[in-house]
C-alpha cells in the first residue's frame, strides 16, 4: 500500500533535517558537503511533493564519492 503524499513529504523533510544535523556535527569537509547536498535534495523533493509537481516515483540519488 502506497503512503499518502503528505507522509512521504514529511519523511523527506525529516531526512533533510537529519542530514543537516549530521553535517553540522561532522568535521570532515567532504562528508559535510555531501550531507548538506543530500539535505538540500531531500528538501527539494518534499517541496515538489507538497506542491504537486512530482507525484510520480521519487528517485534519490546516491552519494558520489
């Protein structure tokens, strides 16, 4: 059973906040930047879902090393 859009957007907002907290605590610059970018991507996905711009399958990009 698929999750309602609001629940999915909430999930992405929670993930964005988690990435931001981890980035704040991290001392490695490369990891901090990766976490910050992931947080921005999660937040964008949440905003798209909330505005109805992206109601298809969500694709989360893997971290580039």
